C-alpha cells in the first residue's frame, strides 16, 4: 500500500505531469461534486416521500393526494421566483394559451358577470360574434339550450368554446328589448393577433403596436412593416411595446433582426450549466437597417419586449421613449413531467448586446422577511453602447427620452370597477346607430351631462384612499381615547373630502370624457377604434413622433451628444417620480 501511495506521490510531483494533474484534480472535484449533488437529491426525495406517506396514512382527516402534491410543488417553485411554476394537467391548455399560442375554437367575444348574470363585455371584429351582430352589453341567457343561470364565468366560457365549424345557438337579451333573440353561429378558430394595430400616425411615420411575443409575432411585425412601407410610404417607424409582457425569446430575436445588420449580437443567455448558455445573432439580411426607429416602453414592458428595446438601445439602432421598463432579465424553459404535467423553470439570465443584465429584482438573496428586493444600487454597473453611450444594468431599460406617466384619478377607477362606464356605453349604443370615425369623435357636452344624470340616478358612490385614512384615524383615535379631542377637526376633514367627492364628476370631466369616448367608440369600431381614439391623448406617442420629426434630436440621441451621453444615471430620481405617481391609475 505504501509503495502505491509513493508512486502516486511521485506522479503528482512530476513537472512533466503537471498539466495532467490539474485535469485529474478537476475530474475528481467534479466527480465528488456530482456524487454529492446526486446524494442530496436522493436524500431529499426520500424525505419528501416519507412526509407524504405519513401524512397520507395518518392525518386525522382524509387528504386529497393531488391537491397535497400540487400545494407542495407550487410552494417549492414559488420559493425560487414568480416565473418558475408547476403546471398540473388541468391547466396545460390555459398555459399554452398564455405562453405559446392563443388559438382556440369559439365565437370571438369576452364575457363578464354582474348581478349574477352573464354579459358580453367585448366583441372582436371579423369573428362569429360580430358577424352575428352580438354586441357588448348583451345578456347571455342560454347556450345550446343550456341555461346559464348560476353558471360561473369559466363554465360559460367553456360552453362558448368548441370545435371549429361546430354549431352554437346563443339566446341573448338585448338592453331595451322585451324578448330574447336566438343567435345561430358557427364556431371558428379564434386567434387574436400579436400585432393589434398598424397604421400611419404622422407625416410618413409608421406605427406598429405589438401586444405579445407568441408564435408568429415576428411574421406579423414583418408583414405590418412591409405593408406600411408599400401603402403609406413611411420613412420612420414607432414600435409600441408598452404593456407587452413578453413571450417567446426567438420571436424577439427575429424582430430585432429586421432592423440590424446580419451577424449582430442580439442577446445572450447564461445559466448554471453550459447547455443553457447561448448567444443569439441576427441570422438574416434585415428588412431595413437604416430607417429611423423609436421603441415605446413603460413599466409593463417586460422580458422579450426588453430584449428588443435593449438591443435597439445598445446597438444605437433607434431611440427608446417612455418610462423605465419592468426589469425581467430571466429566461424560462418548459419541461414535460409525468402524467401530462409541466414545469416552467428559470434556466438563465439574458444579457443585452452591451453585456448588461436588466433584471431588477434579486430573487436569490431575500431579506429577513423572505421578500425579494431590488438589486442594491451599490451593485449597479455601467456598460457602453455601440457608440459609447453609458447604460446601466439591474434597472430594466431606462428610456433615452423620459415621458412622465399620466395617472387617472380614483373616480375613474370606481366608475370602471362598478361598470358605470361599460353600462353607459351599452346605453349610448342603444340610443345611437352610428358615430364619427374614431380619430374625429368627441363626446359632446350634452352627452356628458346625460352621463352624470345616468350615474347619479343609479346612486354612484365610491371610497377614496383619503376616506380610508380618515376611517383608520377615527378607529385608532377612539381606541387610544383621543377622539374627543380631535373630533371637531376630524368632522371638518370628513366633510371636506365628501364635498370633494361630490365635485369629482365635474372636476375630472376631461379624463372621464376620455374614458367614455374610448368605451363608446369600441361599440362601433371595436379594438382598432379604441386604439385610434387613444392617439389624441397619448403623450408618449406624441413624444415619439416629435423625436422622429426632429432629425437633430434623433441623431444626438444615437451618438450620445449632450444629455444623451449617459442613459439611466438619474434613474433613481425617475423611479422615485414613478412611485409617487403610482398612487393613481395609469392611462
């Protein structure tokens, strides 16, 4: 034995064998590490199986095994990050609708429930519901002779769906009518487009609104862009990614490729294992690598959307306008599990062409309360764009041109939540057969007065945050026996807030009119009408048009002249401003 050990010792001391020593040492290290990891996996699976067995056999009440396992799986996944999740068999179809393709057999309408009744809330143009003249506000009474009384929203939705070309008879009651109507339809394949709108918004300025990055989204952007060039002869483009929560990474890469030279690095991903490391390049000749480009972003712009915005910014290919994006720099992959279940797991972080990861929240290092927090300011690192501009990681995509967001008042939230806006839209459509086109339509003063009477007659009231604070003050003051000393001042404050609330329908007339216009227009021109109606109030869009119209400013942004040399240095102040404004409801 000693001879063997001496020989091994000589071998490791030999200079000629030094390179091999390192290799053997590394192999031994990784071998031991792999064994340790395998042991930990086996050990913890045995512990989990033991816990499950003893609970299942000995718990005082009968347990539902599937629910128990589901709860354990969900708790394990959610402890990592919000994007890592277990998908049971029953939820697989919904999962595919949300993350892969939103195609299903149906009629092309959304529903809502109020007062224990089911109503059509939205009708999509060129689908069976619209073709059959089913309207938003129609009450659904039965589907194929099955009464909807007592049915949940999900149960009604399931009844509306079915195979393509299958018959469906829907009994509806239209507001103002005394008798129900039977509507006979053929279900179709319903696939909502990823590009919800494209058109010209200024002097040869194209506009594409991309809502999601599901299957085919890149092709839709391509077709929209080529149509704009052919039909509207556009010489610049606005790509609207506001509220776009992302989707398929490869679709984002294709879209960037339309506007950057072949071979450019678009995004890279890095995981714990080599198999999850990958660099995505622009693999094709672009559609147009020189057209002036603006990308619109806000705090709802996330994931694949940030890949596009980050690549455009880092390659100095266009300007980013709006507010700081969400800050999701994580990549997920879906794995098949036994019994038709799935696991969606975060496998990597992604990095924009400059090398920065824009992930905002650190899920690995949680605070003492188990909560994940933003990456510390001390860890924020600067990077350089292609033209040498300074950008930062850990904070989402900070826009080149910041536009202060507009937030609606509390009265708007109450009117929408209590369906007063929706119900008045139904009432208006009942009384008016047609209106002007969406870009020209304005709510008349008489119509607004009618709306005020409409909600007043229906006893509209709402509670503000100020009311809640006052109620809490009263409760605490009475508990601490100080209320008698402050009651007079309290009553003055309460009276003042009530007076302000009573005046809200007058004070906030402009923004209430805006929301009403949007709802009314949708009853005649559907989703396209909603979008076109919003243009006249859209401050971010107006700023994007301004940037593209002022060629000098656009050039200064891309080359980093003056204030555009450093993007994101003042992002802390911008985040503070956004937090202060978020007390309201964003437009």
